[in-house]
C-alpha cells in the first residue's frame, strides 16, 4: 500500500507539473495516449527481460544434468585405469637387469667410439705439438677438442654410475688424458703471447700474418666460450657434471691480457732512467704517452672491427683500457716517493687539461666524446686535484720566500758597493728589484694559468701575503743603510742616489701591484672563487690594497730620509732667517739655502714626479714655516719704521728666491698641484712695511681674508713685530679681524703651514758631533704626505 500511495503522490506531482495553466487542459487526451504508449513499452520490456532470464535458467539446469553424468563417467574410467596400473611396480623390478645392461651397452658404445682416439692419443698429441710450433693453432685446437670430447664422454659415463669407484675411475681417466691438459696449457701460453702483441699484430696488415693469426686466436677463444656455455647450461640435467678445467673463461682472461699489454705500452719502462738523467723527463713521457694513445686508438678503430667479433665492442674496450691505464700511471707518478717539482705539477695538470683536446681524445679521427668519458671517470679525482693545487701553492710560497730573500740580499749588496744606480728612459734612478719581484710573480702566474685559471686568485693573494713582510724588511734595510750613512756622511758617496732609486722602486712596485686588482676584478666575476678552498674576491682586494699602501708608505718613508738629509744641511741656515744676522746682512741664509737646494736638485730630479712633488712640498713647507716660527718666536724686533721697511724688502727678496728655486725644483707636470706658500711672506712684508698706523687694521683684515685659517697667536705675533703695536692691541686686532673670516674658504696647505709654525722650537738641531738627526716634526710632513697620497690615488 505504501508503494501504491507513493506512486500515486508522484503521479499527482507529475500531472501538476504538466498542467500548470488552463490552456493545457485541452491536451489531457493527448497526454493520456502518450502515457498509455509508454506504459505498453515498459510492459513489453519487462516481458522480454523475464523471458530471457527463464531461458538462461533452463540452459543452466540442462548443463548441470550433463555435468553430473560426466562426473560419474570420469570416476568409472579412473577406477579402471587404477586397476590396470597395479602390475607396473613389479614390472619395474623385472626390467632392472635390462636397464643395467642398457647402461653398460652405452658405456661400451662410448668406449668403442672413442677407442681410436685413445689408441692414437700419443701420436695425435705429438702432431699437435709440432703444429703448435709451426703456428697452426686451429689444427691444434681441433685435436684438443676431439681428445677432450672423448675424455669428457667417458668421464660422464663414469659420473652417471655414481658408484663407490667413481672418483677412482675419474682419476684414472685424468691420468690417461694428462698430456691433453699439458697441451691445453701450451696452447694457452701461445695464445697469451699473441694476445699481448694484438696491437702490433693488427698493424701488421701488409703481410696479413698478424691479423690472420689474431683471428685464429679469437676463433679458438670463441670455441672455448661455446663449450663453457654448453656445459654450464646442461650442468643440472647432467647430474651436476662438469669436465675438469671447465669453465675456462678464456675470453675474460684474454681481455685481462690485452688490458695488461695496454698498461705496458702506457707504462714506458725508461721513465725512471730518464727521470734521473734529465729534468724534462715528465714532459717527454707525457708527449710519448700522447703519441702512443692516439696512434694505438686509431689503429684499434680501423682494424679491430676486422679482427674482433662485433659483440666484443673492442674499440670501446680499447678506449676504456687506455683511459684506465693513463689514470693508473698518473696516480703512480703523483704518489711516487721522489714527488714532483712545481714545474712538473704544472706540466702534468696542463696535460690533463689538454686530455680532451684535439691533440688527444678529442682528435676527430677517433670519433669519441671525451667530455663524457672524463665526466664519468675523471683522470684524477677532485680531492687529488685539490691536493695538487695546494701542493703547487705551497711550493710557490716556498720559492717566493727564497726569491725574496735573495732579491733583498742582492739589493743590499748593491747599496754597500756604493755605485751609481741605473737610469730608466725618463732619467729616473732605479734598481733591478721591481723587475725581479714582478718578473718572478708573472712567471708564477704564467705557470698557474697553465695549471688552472681558478688558481690565479690564490697565487696573487699568496704573493701579496709574501710581499707584505718583505716590504717591511726592505724598508728596515734601507733605514739601517741610512743610519750607517748618517754616522759618517762621507762613507757612502752615492747615498742620495741610492735612496732615490729605493723610493722610485717602491713607487714602481706600488703601480705594478695595483694592476693586479684590475686582474682580480676581471678574473673573479663572482664574489667567491669556485671549488674547494675557494677565496673571496674582497679578501684578495683587501690584501692587494694593504700591499699597495705598504709600498706607498715605504716610498714616503724613504723620501723622508731624503728630506732629513737636506735638513741636516739647511737647519743651521734656517735658524738664521728673520734674525739680526739676516737683517744686518752679516749672513746670507737664503742664498745658502737656494744654492744647497740647487745642488740637491741635481740628484732629486731623478725622482719620479710624484715623489719629487712630495719632497719639494715638505722642504717648501719647512723653509716658509721657519719664517713664521721666527716671527712667532720674536727672533727679530724692530725699533723704527725704517727697520720694518728694510725687513719687508728682505722678505720680498727671499720670497722671490724661494719661488725661483721651487719653480725649478718641481716638475712642470706637477706645478698645478704645488702650492706657492711663499706668497704669505709678501703679505707679511706688506703688514710690516705699512707706515700709516691708522690703516693697520685694514691691512690686518686683508691678511686675515687671504689666510683665514691663520691662528690668532701668529697674527698677533706679526703685529707685535711692529714697534708701534703693543701686545694687548695686537691680540685684540688679530681676534677682531679673524672673527669676521669664519665663513671664508680655507686653503688646507696654509692651514698645515700655520700648524707647523705654531709648533714648539724646531727639532732639527743636530746632536753633539753632528752624527744624528732627530725625527721630523709631524706637523711638517703632514701636508706633503696628504698631497702625495692624493696624487697616487
């Protein structure tokens, strides 16, 4: 009822969907007919389905009845067969005697069949030995195969009996066929000889004897392989029987023999003798190996196809054999007790680098893919390559240390010989030291390039680390030489020229070192060098910068020595400038200074231009600064206007003298960087020569505007030098004028000059006996050092 009710509800829903508008009532008749047709179709489908199911059931019932009848028939037939088989066990026992006679008949048949070979065995073996001597290997092997077949068949028959005398019978047969085993061994020895010479035999194609014999040997080996395979495949069906000496695996042994012959060709026996007799032993050996490898592989490619069966893929085997032999030999050379020299390491690694080039495996005639071969099995493993690189760097470091010591000793010997240094194309003094140092480095880098481009940053960084302590030793040696000279200035006549050469050397070394920073930027595109033990580019650049700075510092220090030497001759005359002797013309300090500097310039002109500018600025600063010291120290005071006017005239004359000597002292190309400090003397003269005191404040203001970084004390001391200005007034006017110049541009050169002038009394006085000079005052050298550094940068 529930189903009928549910069906009725669904029908009502369906009708409601069909008739939703009044105009659809006219189609009720059509809808009823359509529903009746659909119902009739469904009923017809149901009848068809039920009928097909009934037919299937009828067929299944019929088959079940037939299967039951078949089961009964099979059971009946099985019982009949079981009854018919009951006599068979007794029949097996009755046939046992027949079986035994059958097996004995088979043994007799085998014995009769092989009887002829057994009777003629000794003659056959003798003939085989004669044929072996004549090189008829195929005939010998045929006889061996016949004899072994007879032996193996007899042994198999004995093996099948599996009786208590089986082992004894087998031993008897082995003793009977003992000569056959000896003949096999003799044949194998002869085959071994031919296999060892297979490369030469393939090449001897003109007489056709070599290839023919090689093909005969390979045919014998293939026969043996087939016999081995026959017995291995039938071992279980033949009751685990295996003839004595089988499987021989002659093909496998043949490959080992050929591989050993390849190794012998790579391992040239004369290498040790050559090593003790010639330093070029490794280069000769590597070249010999290259020639042999290419020649032999070409021969193998062209001839192995005609001699070896295709399944041997002999050309690929030869390539692998030569590659493995070269690997083995290279490792032996590397691990040898005597070791390798640096040049030999480079030769070896260069050869490894060229291994895949067209001179070796990359030869187009070989038709190989050398990159794939090396990628799969490299000649040297990565850890060995890294070890070789480290060993090369260690040897380079040791060599460089030795070279640097020798170079410094040679340089010092030249100093103490007291000979004039050589001149370059620009007329500058120099010594061979820069060419020795950087020639050595360039030679090392050339070797490193042959080694690997990756090692260049390591070599450069190592060289920088070696140069840094060397620069200190070089500088210390120069200072020791200076001390000996200052003890007795007549001792080394060429001292000044030698120091000039040393300063120029350090300047040249600085320039040569700096070029390696550009090389590092180009060669190390990434931040780190690749590979194990990589080095950061920034670290190398820092080391290069340290060395460049050390060279420049050394050049500055040596120039300081030249400066001290000049000051030893000028100090006593500088002490007289702007003094009473200077004013009274009882002494002519400026004339002496000019003449002394003119004499020194004869040597100083052979300095590099940047160093000469540095030295000239230091001397210039010292000379002009002495006037300011004299004014601040009130070395000279005036009692009348006439004295001030006279002193002003002398100051202007001295300024002209200073300008004259230093305009000639400084190279023309450096004039733009040279600050003419003597102009301050003219301004000082103007202040002193002023007659109208009412204008003194105006003139002082002009002075303050020209030199706004002038200290108050210096300007006050200048005003106090006038007899008409007191201390308090001078200080007041100086402070007033300078207070209005706080925003005026300041020249650093004059700032250094005033700083030097404000220092304490000069420290240039010689000790008793004139054998020592004190250190130069820091303020005096600060300006020139900054100029020198800025020029170099």
